[in-house]
C-alpha cells in the first residue's frame, strides 16, 4: 500500500453546504403532528402488553416490541424531570440564549418530551416543577406547534 501523504502536507479546509430535503414523518408521527396542529391535543400511543404510554408516540413498544395500536390523549401539563441551560449561541438554536431545555413528563405519559422551558429565569428552574404547554398561535404540524412549556402558577 502506498502512502498517499508521503511528502505532502494534508490540507483540510472547512466549508458549508446547504442541502434542502423533504422527508415523510411516517404515519405515527404524522398523526401526532396533525393532532397538535389542528386540535392542540398531545397524543401518545399505549402498549397493551406493558401498559406504558409513549409521548411522543411510538409505533412499536421499545420494551416488548408489541405494536402500539391504542392512541391516548395526555395532558398538556406535566412535571419537569430534568433540564439544561444553553448559554452559547449557535445558528441552529430557535432563539437567543440562554435557552432552557427540559424533559417534561406529561400527565398520563410514561415517557418525557424534550422542549423549551420559558417565562422564567434559568436560576428559577427546579426539577419537579409543574409546567404547561403554550401552543403557538400559528401551528404548522411540527413540535414547535407547542411554542414552549411555562411554569404552572
Ligand atoms: Zn410493551
């Protein structure tokens, strides 16, 4: 095998590419997003074998591999089970930092959703606090149809 870098300094350049693309969310995620957009309902799927409700919905139970055929609406309110605070700006962030990202276990769900926590300062966030979804006024069928979660007062 020849050494292609013999007597050559390997040069590495940074660049950026923009690749527009579309993808189908699938039947399970599509139904979830349509209910968010059109009804402001947060729906999960339930495993009939181990009785867990998954939000976001899972087509198949990741624990026992049973198809999750039952849909259930869960509450738009839940408990903050963990969080982090992003303080460094990145182009991919939806807004200017600091941004609080939280894992929210909605009432009626056995799993948590990741979303932004807002309307409070990062130093006031507490694990275990109750939070409520604030739906966007213009919903498009994405996770940001929930604009963010805010503390329940
Ligand atoms: Zn199961």
